[in-house]
């Protein structure tokens, strides 16, 4: 029988635990856990063709986020701001859920995952079939009026942008913007509170495809570990929280999550 061990620091250069032992161990943790949360970042969607932010091919390679994705950029240089989001919307229009999204939805169907907390705004978890998803950085399905705050379908913003005009709110004439959290903005309180409460009470926190570099979400895995949850990290590159994880899988999210879901399915609860 597997036992949880206390978090410990991993020394530099030490190899993380890798599959298939890691996969069996993660599956056992998920089968046993009564409240398991998955926390995802941009890395869960790269295999859908959507670039992440901080990798070599990421969105911030050669672009200063403060210039195109901040609240002050929206006010100071709306053309640059909208050009950046037009590119993201165009990429999303051609994107579909990948094996990682499907495996996470499959784990929920098996009763081995109970909540998804995502930093992503692409809606691919829901399209893959995940039913309970907390979007802590907002979403790209909706536009929000910077004037009156009303929410509109994103098409009302995307259409005018394609024809080279500024997107305006039909109700008040204010500028429409994507309903995502921009740099310099706070996270939506209800979503963040639910995410923090879940991470503070879960038995297993499975972090997938996040550099864990952006706070406050990057603080959630440490909170979970402090409260006794088993922390599992699946990421192509090292993260600052690897030393606190019970299991680290350094692999592509699609392959790793598929193996984990298959292992859980082979011996469900
Ligand atoms: P990130 O780009 O910082 O990290 C992605 C991680 O996933 C990397 O460590 C990378 O190695 C890994 N990865 C990439 N592809 C992978 C794959 N196929 N399998 C496994 N691992 C893979 O993204 P993040 O952690 O999500 O943090 C950035 C967050 O900052 C975003 O979620 C974004 O919402 C947020 N943010 C964005 C804005 C904005 O765009 N306006 C503003 C504020 C915050």
C-alpha cells in the first residue's frame, strides 16, 4: 500500500519520479482521494495548437505583456491590445480539446477528479466534457463592456475587430474587451475564493502544464501541500514547486494524463 511522505526539497539534478511507476502511484492517489482537484495552466492546451506564455515558443517571447495584455495597455494603446487578442481569438477558433483535456474529463467521469481549476481562458476543458470548471483568469467566450460592465458574446467584439473598427457595447457605447483578467487586475473574487477553498481542502492536487510563476494561483499548490494534500505535478519543465510534490512527471500533458486515466480506469473505485 502506498503511503504519503512528507514534502521534501529535491536536490538539483535529481531525476523526478517518472512513469510507469509514477503513473501507478498517481492513479492510486486519485482512486483513494475523496476530493481531488486538477489545476491547469497554458501547457495543457499547447497540444491543441495554442501557445503557452513562458516557454521558448510562448506568447511572451519577444512581446512585453505589459504593452499588449495589461489594463493600462487597453487604455493607452487599444490597437496593440486588440491586435494581440485578435491573434488569440483566431488561434482559438481553430483549436479543439486534446488528449489531456479529454483525460481530465474522463477522470471526472470515473469519479477520480472532482473539480478543475484553470488559469486558461480557452474553454477547452468544458468542450472536452469537464463539468465543474473554475476559470480563475476569466474566459474568451465573452466580451465585457469597459463602460457598463455588461457581458456580451465574444462574437460582438471579434466581428468589428475583423472589419477594422473598435468594438462598442450595444447598450452604452463603451468599449468591449475580452472577459479575461488583464495584468494589473484582480482575479474574480468568487472564482478565486472557490479555487483557494478547494485547494485548501482537497486530498490530491494534480497540477498540469503550469510554470507556477503567476500569483496568486501559483500559491495554491503550496497551500494544498501545507494542508496535507498530495501534490502531483505534470509539466515538461521543472517548476518551483517540484520539491514539494509527492510525484513529478516531466512529460507531455496529453501522454501523461492519458496513461493516468487509463490506469485509473483499469481499476476504478
Ligand atoms: P506558462 O506559459 O507560464 O507555463 C506553461 C508551462 O507548461 C511551462 O512550464 C511549460 O513547460 C509547460 N508546458 C507547455 N506545454 C506542455 C505540454 N504539452 N505538456 C506539459 N507541460 C507543458 O503558463 P501558466 O502557468 O498558465 O501561467 C501563465 C498564466 O498567466 C496564464 O494562465 C495566463 O492566464 C496568466 N495571465 C495571462 C494574462 C494575459 O494574457 N492577459 C494576464 C495575467 C496572467
